[in-house]
């Protein structure tokens, strides 16, 4: 896990939280996908495709970039990770488990009545910064956190995840404009462009996504969101505290690592029969062999 002493570094010299290698990150991403498959198995349906697609980025966030202390969740200098798309909860719970915030045994209750791990995130759960569900709210909350941290004189970053679907929400662009206006260079957005929304492909033509964020005053890198080396390089290129918020546009593949799910035309809310899971888990292992 990525932890640090409870002191502030200068705002201009922060490198990654750990020196983990890309090869080790691949192992972490595979473990994340295994945990997601465990959570989804037997449930019949769920948001597994988005989770598999964002696994590589979350491996970099949680095991290279994020400065946090699972033993001290109230540490005020911790970095914040804001998952705006609450239905990606399956990926966040997997990351929190590998970070030793949640227990692996609790994952089996994912999505069940009475569970602490619903299909969309609730901030009452340790390690979850915001309640998700209705899209378009995470960016504004992340801007508020980043501004508050700066006003408090804290050298913590806010890493925000937003989806391409949320770029159809005006509130997302209002937050992007505010971040630039307030010169929030302690904010970095991961824009997950997987090309899908609830009923199929994106309804609106959002391109060029990267240029739009640049036009709002952000420093932007655009990468293959399932290429760990590219994600690491993008984070390293966006470290300067130059008064500009940062964004990494991630081109991800829903269901990445499980070819049968990747091939699903309707991948937003995947339906999987109980008899399919063993074969899908085998596909995951074969793909990563």
C-alpha cells in the first residue's frame, strides 16, 4: 500500500508515493480483476465490464500514486480518490481490499441486500470519499476538496475519476471551468472513455475529448487506458505544480482481460449465467498467463 509520514512535502517536488515497477503493477491489476470476478460471480448481472476496464488505472492510482494510510483514514494530509461513477464500485471495493481497508471475505456480500458493498458507492464505507449513483456530481465535489486542501495549506492531491458519459452533464464542465479558474494544480482527473452508456454506445459525439479539457485550461495527456506503462508515464508528465489542473484521458475497453465480456455489444450492465463464470475466470487467467 502507498503510505507516507504525516508531514507535508513542498508543492513542487512530489514524485510517486511508491517505487513499484510496472511489472508489479500488472500483478496488482490482475488481482483487482480476480477480486471483481469473485464479487460478480453468481449475481447474474452487474457492472463488471466497467470495473475490468478501469483496473489498470486503479492499480496505478492505489499502488503507485495515492498517499494514504489505511490505518489512519482520518489523516488530513491523505490524498483523496473520488470515484464519480458510483456504479464502478466493484473496482473500488477491489482496490480497497488489496489496500487492506476491506476484508476479502466481505466481498462475497457485494450487491446483496443488507451488504455494506452496494452496486453504487456510499461514503459511509471506509475508503469511500463520496456517494455515487447519480452521475455528474463527483467533479464538483473533487474541486471543492482540492480547493479546501489548498486553503488549509495541505500538500495533498485529489484524484478524480469521471466517465465519458458524465461529459454529457453540464455540471462536469462547470467543475472543470472552476478548477482552472481556481488554479487547482493539486487536482488530477482520470477521464474514462470506454464509449458506452446505459443502453449502448455514447449518444452524443464528445470528441475531441482531450482538446476540450485543454480548452478549459487543463494540462492533458491522452493514453491507452489499459497500457500500464502509458498510464505511469502520463502521471509522471503531469507532476508540475504550475497552476493548472491535470487530466489523463483513458481510452479503456469494457471487460478488458475477459474476451467474452469484451465482445458483448451491450456491456454497460452485463448479464452472465451461473454456468458461465468458470469459463470466464479461466479466460482471465489465460489472457494474463
